[in-house]
C-alpha cells in the first residue's frame, strides 16, 4: 500500500515538473493503467489489459 502511494505520487509529481506534452500524456496513460491494475488486484479481479505503448510506440514489457 505504501509502495503504491509512492509510485502514484511520483508519477503525479513528474506531471507537474515541466515535462513535454507528449511525456505528460504518456505518464497520464501509465498512471491510469496502473490505477486500474491495482484496483483489479485489490478486488481480486483478473487484469489482462496490456500496458500502454512505450515512447517509440512499442507495447510495455
């Protein structure tokens, strides 16, 4: 739980520190995906949605 808050807060801080619009959009996509993944985990639901595309349009690891 503490790690989750750390990760989410770190992403949110990154969004406000002058990132380019493209990077900001990518951070927002990852944060939204991560929050959906964590919600599914907490609720005991399967989560099969792939992570958002990376910087070169590749799917995440």
